[in-house]
C-alpha cells in the first residue's frame, strides 16, 4: 500500500473505530461489508485519491480493529447510520459521498434516506436499496427459503461465530473464493440455503488455488485483524444480521421514503444476491429485474430516481470491488464526475 495511506482511531457515537485514510479534497467514505474490513477497499484508494478526493475507510463497529460494543442491540441500522454521521463530523466535514459494499450498502442507502443533507451521493455494491429496513426481514426470508437460509442460520448466537473462529484464515479463504465469480457454481447463482447438520463453510470447500484477484497476503490481512477479538472474532459482525427484523420495525415510520441524492448501483451477474427475491414474496429475482424483465424490481428506479445504472459486471461474484477493481473504480469516478461536473483534480 502507498505509504501516504495512514491509520488511526477515532471515537464516534460512543464507539472507537479504526480508520484508514488518504488524500485531500471532497470526502468519500468507503463502508465495507461482511465479513470484511477497510482492507476490502485496497484497490480503490489510489484511483480516488489521484482524482482529487479524500478517502476514508473505517472498520465498522464490531469488525476487525474497531471496538465491539456488547449486546446484540448495539448493532441496529440506526447505530450504524449514527456512526457514519458522527464520523463525517469527526473528520471535520459537512458532507460525504458514501460507497458501501454488502452490509455497507444498506448502511450507505439508509444514511442517504435518513440524512440526505449529509450525503452528496451514494453508491451501493451488491445490495440494492431495500428500504426502509435495509434487508428483507427473517419473518419473510424464513418463508421464502426455509430455516436453512444463511441469514436465518446467522440468527443463533454462538453458532456461526464458532464455526468461523475455529480456523480464521481457512474461513476467509473458503468464503472469499466460494462466493466469488471464480467458483464454478456461481455461473448459476442461487439463494444460499444450508442443509441440516452443516455449516456455511461446508457449502464452500477449500479451493486448491486462489483466483488471480486474491492472495495469501490478502487472507492473512483479514485474519490477523479479526483475530484481535479472540473467540469473539466474528461476534460483532454476526450481530448485524441479528438486527434485520428489528431494523424493519425501527425504520417503519420511513416506509415510502426514497433516495433523493445521486446514486449508483453495481452488482456482479454471478453474485448470489441476484438470485434473491424482492422485499415481498414475489417470485421474480433481482437478476430478472437487472435483465429488464420488469416486476417489483422496477422499484430500483422508483426508490432512487437519480440512480445511475445499474452497472452489471459479467462474471463477477459477490466481492465486487476486489474481483473487478478497474470496473468498479471507473463507475465510481464516473459518478463523482457527474456530481462535481468534473473530478476535482
């Protein structure tokens, strides 16, 4: 990494967060997903900084080098949005462009919905704007996909985190390869449903070779940071999932609100997300929507009328900005150029 990229800790919204930062100019906040860290944005810092932006990527609460507040209830979307708003202010800025991947996308979308005064533009990678609660609640996904659906599996405290903490490097290796576009099974994305008696990692056997976008050094970088929390390495991360139902209850007053600011959505066509159904019990999948087949997914443009895209990356799996950094960077720079007229530098 460039030596001008620095690391420090900040206290925001009652929690101590680790941040990586580089550059000068308008602020761009990069919000990672599960189970990642600031490191998932390693390929985005250079191009965004070169274009004239100040780039900051936190380890969000419960993840990697950041603090793990005790208790499941400390990880609602309102807490996470509060962290983003407080971080913007702690960095001495009035506004930011938010870019989120996986779980970071609902945080970014929800922040834009609740505090458009603080968000110049928003980009979501993998997860579309499912408002107001960020994700479809377990009360619906349990009916759609059954008890084996991976988000239902995550609801049981202690079970999934024990599986992942048993061998942290192996867990990352299996998950990063297994959910990528390089997994042959990803050619036909399908909802991730875990058979009785198995764990999530059993669905992702260890590959004999890593894909070109992933190195052993990358896996070690994730593993070392998560290992800082010992046997609770993944507890904070799984607690985000344990609030999905609660998020939908807390944010119900905002039902019908959309995204007013300029927006971008990027997804890989081999991402399992494209096989999931909409917020209701409709049969149509997000993949069908992205292919222009209509149905409830037309709500993408209804929810975010200033949406640019969606941008669909052929052959790309779930780890969008890591698998396809050049295409993601180009899409982000295009969004930034649109809102700024031209890049600052």
